[in-house]
C-alpha cells in the first residue's frame, strides 16, 4: 500500500516537466487535499552526515522508512559509539495511508548457550565487568534484520541503494569532530583489548579535530550485505567470521544463534494523555509502559498551573517516576518469557491510586546503589511528505558496546547481556535493579529503557521523539512531552530546559543545573548529582509548519526540514 502511493507520486514527479497538466490531475486524483499540503519533511539525528543522507533520500522521493534505513546504516559508520550493525533496537513507524502504527522489535537476543548464573562465580557473587567487557557480553545482533524487514515491508527504494552512502563514508572516511576525537581517546583502554578495535579506533598519538576516520573492513562488510542481503549477516561470510571469532575466543555466540535470529512485530503500547494519544514500545521495552504510567499519574493534576521546573512541579515528577521505576524493576521483562501486567500498569485507575498515595506523601522503600552512564544509544526521528513517520532508537548498550570487533568485519559488538539481571536485586551499569522477570534465559530479550515515541493529535502524528541515555531515556522523553503538550514550548525551548531523573533505586536525584535555592531545598530529601541528561531528537508537526530540533547537549547532531 505504501509502495503503491509513493510510486504514483514518483511518476507524477518524473513527468511534471513535460506533462504538467497530467501530473497535476494524477496528484489530485490520488491524494487528498491534506496530503497535497503535506509537502514538508524532516530528519533529526545525532550526526549531521546521517541527517544529510536521510534528507537526500526524502528529496529523491523515498519515504520515511527508506530514509530511516539509510540513516541507521550511516550512523553505524559516523557514530560508532552507538550506531551499529552489531547491536539492536526498536522502530516505531506510522503509515499515513492505512493509518497504522507498527513497532518492530529488532533487539538483541540471548545466545542459545546463555544461562541464568553465567556472570556469577561459584559462590554466587556477580563477577564485575564480565557482562560488559568480555567475550560473553554480546547478545545476538538484530539491526541488520530490522532494517531489511522494514525495507521489504514498507520501503520503496532498493536497500542496496540505501546502504551505498554508508559504504562510501566507511571507505573514504569522514572528519572527526573534536567531541568524537575526545570520546575515542577516552575509551582507548577498552579498544586496546581487541586487535581490530585498537587498529581502527586508537592512534599512537591522540585524535584531533579534522582527522579522517576510515573503516575499510566495515566498508567491505557493508558491501557484502548490500550485495547478498541480510543472509550475509546471519548465515553468510560475515556470520561465519563473527561466530568463528567468538568460538576461538571462548564466547558462546554461535552460527546457530545468527541463523535463528528472528525479530518481532509488536503492537505498540498506546495511551491517552489529555487530548493526545501517546504510542511507544511494548516489552521488552520498559519505556512504553513506564511512560504511559507516569503520564496517567500526572494527568490527575493541571501541570500548566504550576511554574515549570518549580519545586512543586519537580516533586510531583519525582514521585511519579519513583513508582513507575519500582514497577519496572518488579514486573517488566520479555513478555514471551514472563507475564507482564501491561493492562494494569497502564490503566487510569492504577495511576489514580498511585496519585492518591503521592498526595498522602507515601513512597516506595529505597536502598542506595551506584549508577553510571555511557554514550550508548542513539535516536532519530523522520517524517516524510506523505505523513509517514519513523521514531527509531537503537544501541550497543554502553559506549562502543563491548569494544570487541570480530576479526575482518569492522563491526563493534554489543554488550547487551548486561541489560539482563545478572542476579536478581543486583544493579546493572545504569544502577537499574532487575528481578526474576528479567533473568538470563536462552533466546530471551533483555529489558530496555529505549522509548521511541509518536504523539498523535486528531489522529495524526504531532510529535515524533526519543532519546539516548540508558535509564534516563524514559524521563528525558517524558519531560519533552510535558514541555510540548502542557507548556506549549517550541522544540528548541524545550531542549534548553533543565531536566531531572529519578529511578526509584538508587535514592539519587540526577539533575541539570538549577538555581542554588532550589537545589538546597531538593537536597533535604534526596542525594543530588549534577549531570547532563538525555539528548532529544524531535519533530513537531504544527498546523502552520514543521519544526525539528536535535539536542545541543551533544554537538554533532543536526535537524533539517523542508516546508512547502
């Protein structure tokens, strides 16, 4: 259906110079007046080169799904800390013609030989670093499968042509920004433990801005994938190189794991918030449920009557976050392996009961653990001129994943096994506590905070948004939604507002820089840690135009729009 509409539009574009009358008639025949006006399109990503590639696909007549695939492969080259072939993620897409919203779970899966206590010693103690930096840290990657599936079902351009720009970037190289150079230097020790990673991502002397990063092996791998299809990654030469490397180095990820990888098409988690419909990912994402739960709680109060980021405003956000993250730890996991009470957790009645507890100043019990954060995930938002929209978040987990590249592939592998509960009650890299629901099991998908979101107004996409940031993703996206829907901010204004993050455990309020009096007041109830939070990439479809913005908390992002 999507292909048919786009092919007609492409035909009318081809013949418009010679047969403008016929082209105009075709356009009027096949498109409603609202779609004729929707000649606007936009891309917002973490890296300017990926944004440029996405915009070029849209300019050339591709749809949002085509652009998303090209962007995803490009980010695997220009944003190696999170863009990936060796990881996985979630794609939320809306098809304008059929008015369908679909979510694709191409998240990593636990290898067949994985088991519950694989990161514990004989005494049951978790072995530090084993789930993050070792050959055992990687789940079975899903990104290549996800991109091919989206292309085959919803795209209009041959995928080999969508991969071509990333091949050129890997082969010829691209200029590192000062930010990227410093980031690579920061992880020099991680890369030094793997021969190929060391060759690609380190130098005897440090990188400087303007250095060209060439990834020859990755270019060759991308060429093979473009030529041979997804089978190249899951059963071909690339699959053999990956599985042989893991076997030779004591890993458990096998050729059988790659052969048997299957993505899932899931119904998105949707709820209502005031006059809007909010859609995000279902489990194994915790984002959709937690986000709907928090919004349901906040719907009980008229937020825009509170001063934005005032003490009263922040405290109600903190309380709602507290309860949602408690439920995340207790109930959420891969729904194919454990029962997830989704209907209860996203119900208005359950949220109202929580709100009443908050009003009585009742809070869940707390313990204190440490939390860390990495540049591990990336999000992009895209909308095309037909009204199709994509919100995509994918990841290697922590920055540059495990830091391991199977010889001859150029592919950084994920360390997604850390997103499982290495031991019930033991915190992962982000301080998130897991339960039996998220324990390690073969072929299981680890719980994720990734929360690609599409907000609808009057049945049409209004806000396409998402963020990287590990456990802070949910709360960053939440505050973007509140800023836009309740406080009527522009995307740029919203991006510049300070954010908070509270996740039940540990009892720490992470915050960006507020004024001293507010900080002193909040400090009376919580331990405070000041840090940057979230990195939103959003598109806002307004009645009088289109707005896109890439968060300036990271310097390399770019948002581009065309409005006609």
